[in-house]
C-alpha cells in the first residue's frame, strides 16, 4: 500500500489551497491521532502509524473547495486520494465523519483512530468530546433529521471513546496534555516550508 510521507501530505495540502485554519485543524488532528496510536502501541494492535498520520493530515483535503461546490468533503477527499494512488488513505478520509461500521471489540482500525481524533479537535484546540459534538449540532444541524443523525453519531462516538480509553494508558481528559503546543507550531513551520519548496 502506498502511503504519502508527511512532506508529500504537506505539498498536497498546499496544492489544494487549503484555508489556513483548516490546515491548523488538520495538524492538530494528526497530533491527537498519533498520540492515540502511540498510546496503543504496546497493545500490539497492528496499527500503521504512517497511514494514520497521512489520513489525519489529509482528512479535510477537499473541505476548502466544498464551501463553493457543496460536495461531501469526506467522500470527495477519499475519491481524490484513491485517484492519486493512495486508496488506503482515501478509505480513512472517506470515513472521518462517519465510520462504515462501529464494530466494538478490543482491536481498532486506522480509520477509527482518525475519526475519533477529528471528534476531539475544535478548530485547533483539543476539547472534550461533548464540546466538539455540541459545536457540530450548533453549526450543522438545521432540522430534526440533522439532529437525529448527529445524535446517533454522538452516541456511536461515545462508545468508540469508551473502548479506546479502556485500552489506553491515560484517561480521555488527559489527551490534551499529550499534545504539545510547541510541536504544533513546529509542524506549522514545516508545512509552510514545504509549501515554499524548502522542505529539505
């Protein structure tokens, strides 16, 4: 399976002209996803860290253009990455809003890690799950059908959170402390350098 490197992800984000605040969000989601993956490393889950990194960095790859096109950015992002030769990453991106299934059990997929990480980052801040989900309700729910759909998603994500933190060596409330602001600033600088063609 081909997985783009971090620099390749940065270059793709730059080519897609992603808005700065979406870049900052994506970098933070990546930090959270990797903190989760690293916390689960001793559990021998067989998780692919590079795949998680690429999926997290690229999960909103078509979101900027979706404001004009009204496309489903999860679906179109997955399709774009598959077309570019990264179908495994595309599959994760396609599922970052809603997973194909919520199976339960003690093993996790890369898609579950990125999906949950995205649900814990509001803009570029790590927040409790309920705060992020409340923002989604206020921002995206325009009727009873939307509220039902998001309510269902909220419950499924709570279940995923419970499963994750049964296996992780830290609590859900400690996740923010696992993600350093200094590292986030460094990643923003690396992204900007990649966009300027000065990645090496």
